């Protein structure tokens, strides 16, 4: 968790105008934030639009395949593209969050930078 917190406020150039921003800070443990950390990790295209994001700033609905009445709203989620409202993300650790985000950044940059 220390590594993620130390990256708070960092912006990383990814070449070709693309850039990443990492924000993370400790908060009181709650039902919405059981791991005690608020975060927003994002990848932006050259004009500033977010094209990938991992955050826990708002709740997202679980996939419709779960039709039981008392669905739990997920706060940890990811936005897979600019128009994505968010899909649940299973937060297991700060290190895994960084690993998953960086892997998605690498994959997406390979797609968008292809000639």
C-alpha cells in the first residue's frame, strides 16, 4: 500500500501524447472502502480524455447475470474505455491494483499506437 500512496499525484508520460495519472490516499475504513484507500488511476489520450480508469469514487451496478434482490453495489471498479460507466473490479491488494492497471495500460497503448 505504501507504494501506491507514494505515487499520489504522479503523472507519467507514455509517449505520443498519452499520459497516466495516479491519485491515492488513505481514508477511514467503511463499507464502501473496506481497504481504507481511495484511488483513481487513469490513462489519458493526447487531448486529455480518459480512455482507461480504475477508481472507487462511485458505486457501479454488478453485471445483470446476478438477479437476486439484495445486490451489493461495487465501489472498486474500472472504466475500460471513454464511454464505459464502470464494471466491478475485485480489489485484493494495492500491488495487484497497480499490476492490473499497468497491464491494461500496456495492452491499450499497444492497440492505439499501432500504425
